[in-house]
């Protein structure tokens, strides 16, 4: 079985192009400044799912989307806006993420 590499370096360039920074990458998730949104890699490494934090103002989400999608396309990536997410800390100091369509 062949595993495809995820283009994290290219995603980093895209995020920096819109004036933000990646704060953490874990498995298939990429967390961005202030946790306004995160990106998730799918089975196609060049297709990212975009989820906004439920606490991100709608206007900010629209601004990020209109800047992120063309920046990603310019680097050969596709971004699909999927929904929202919530993140809470459980009693063991672990973060739990819930995705909402």
C-alpha cells in the first residue's frame, strides 16, 4: 500500500500568504492562528476541508474564505468549505473536537 504525502509545506505557504500562521499540525488536521478555522486533509492530499470555529464571526469567516480559496488554487490545492467545529478541553486536559456540517 502506498501512502501519499500531504503537502503541509504548500498549505503553510497558502496560510502565510493570507497573513496567518499555522500553530499546530496533527495527523490530518492543520490548526491556524486564533483557532478561527482549521483545515483537514482528506484521501486526496490536494483537497482540503475547511471548518470554521463556531466562535468565529460570520464576517471574518467570509473574509478568510474569499482570501483562502484563490490563494490555495494558485498553489494547486482545492478547498471545500464543510461546516463548523467546536473544541473543548476534557477532564484529562485533552482537546475534543466536534465537527458540524
